C-alpha cells in the first residue's frame, strides 16, 4: 500500500488543517482500495459500509473525523482477518504548524478526542 504521512496536514487556520486531514484520510482509503483491500466490501454492513463509501466519494460529514483512521483499521481488519498496524509519520507536523499559526490549543482538543484510541499524545511531550 502507498505510504501516506501527516506532512501535508497543515494549514494557517484550524479549518484549513482539518480540510487537509480529511483529504489525507480520503487518500489513505483510495490507496487501500487500489491495493485491493476493499474488493470484498460487500461483506461490510451498516456504518462500516457507509464509512468506506462516503470516504471514497469524499462525502463524509464533518463529524467523527477524529476516529476515521481507527475506523479504517477496524474495517481493514474485518475484511482481511489480519492485524492492522497504523504508523503515522510526521505526526508532529500538524502540531508544530498549529503553534506557528496560533491555534495549538484547538489541535490539542482534537488530539484529546483521539486520546482514548491511541497510546500517545503529542501535546503532552
């Protein structure tokens, strides 16, 4: 599967950063689709199927984007019956960019929303 990282998840405003995050997640899903991870997506039901369809079409509502990567790993696990390891390269780029443009506290709120899903919190370094 193609490599994606958080290097492009930046913006002069929080809204711009979130738009770039959404685009990045969409690219991850599209790359996973090209790699064949969703060839059996008809096996997905309910929210998982809706998630994949909306992300692939770029139509995902603004809610729940903080859980998108974790939802994606769960879906790939369901479809492949394999463990899924999520590595995030350049994770510090969105945070340092937020400091530079004055919305660090808003980025930390997003990280805190994700905190129960991850073992690490960049705002606590």
